């Protein structure tokens, strides 16, 4: 009596479909993160470039701008400079986190590829066994 491998074949087909769907979701997440990273990096570059001009703002004020008004203005510019540097530092940290997440998602996608490859190999073997079993 021939053994029917249809249960194993169906199970592997479901597993391959599930892994393929998971991989597609992961690739979409990677794409979204990479797109967001580009936008953040572009904004970061613009902010860093413009922040370099902040110290020169103090020097562009008129000579008549002295006393407490001048001190208040200088303090505001210094505070803004500090805030921008803090934002840049935090944003660089966020970019590092995004890079790490992209790397882990790429590893997960690669693992799913390996799993799908193994499942496809097993599926081929079951198809072969099924065909040999029917011939008997």
C-alpha cells in the first residue's frame, strides 16, 4: 500500500507561504526604515550646516546693541546653540538605533530565506516520494 504524503506537502506549503509573508513584511519594514533614515539624515545635515552659522549671528548685531539687551540676546543664541547640539546628538543616537534595527531585520529576512530554502527542498523530496509511491 502506497503512503500518501499530501499532509506533509500541504503543511510545508503553508509553512513556505507563512515564511514568505513574514519575509515580505520584514522587507517592507526595512524599506520604511531606510526611507525614514534618509529623511532624518537629510534634516540632520541641514540643521548641522545651519547651526554652524549661529555663533556669527552674535557678531552681526549692531554696535549700539549693548548692555542687558546684548547679554540677553547672547544668552538666547547660546541656548539655541546648546539645544541644537543636543538635538543633533540625540538624532545621531536615533540613527544608530535605526541602523541596528535594519541590521536585525535583514538577519531575520535572511533566516526566513534559509528556512524557505530548506522547506522547498523538503517539499521537493515529498513530491518525489509521492510520485514514487503512486507508481507502486
